């Protein structure tokens, strides 16, 4: 009798709907006269730090609600290892230098 065993990798998708609450107003760093608020967006990064999804930008809002449905393949996100850590990084769109936005929350 022979037994053949294979380790199965979880498959499927991850679906997220995100909102922010009381995000830091990084635009206020412009001085006391700044009346603008941050323009948040978020990225979902896999275990290698590669951005797999970038959300829409919500202008002038510290309590954003992203009304978008994004679906990410589990294998692409974490190689099927559900114990791996992934990142959701919230950033301000217009607080950047050389195209590298500053995180407002992680």
C-alpha cells in the first residue's frame, strides 16, 4: 500500500472594505494657516513589500470611507500562508517628496 500526501496551499481571495477615523492631519505641518486636511489613500502590500492594491484618494478628509470593493488573491498576498503579516498603509497623497508618500497610519 502506498500513501501520497501533499500539503495544500489555501486558495481564495481576501476582500476588504476600509475606513479611517481621526487620521493625522499631515497637511497641518504647513503652518498655522493651513486649512486643508490630508488626502488619504491606502496600499495593501504583500509579504515582500510589493503594493498589490492602491485605493482611490479621498481629498481633504481625516475620516475617510473607501467605498470600493477590492479583492486580492491569497496566494499573491501571502503565498497562501495565512500566518504571514501583510501591511495596509494609509498615506497622504500630497505629502510626498520624490514620489514617496509619508504614512499617516499603518
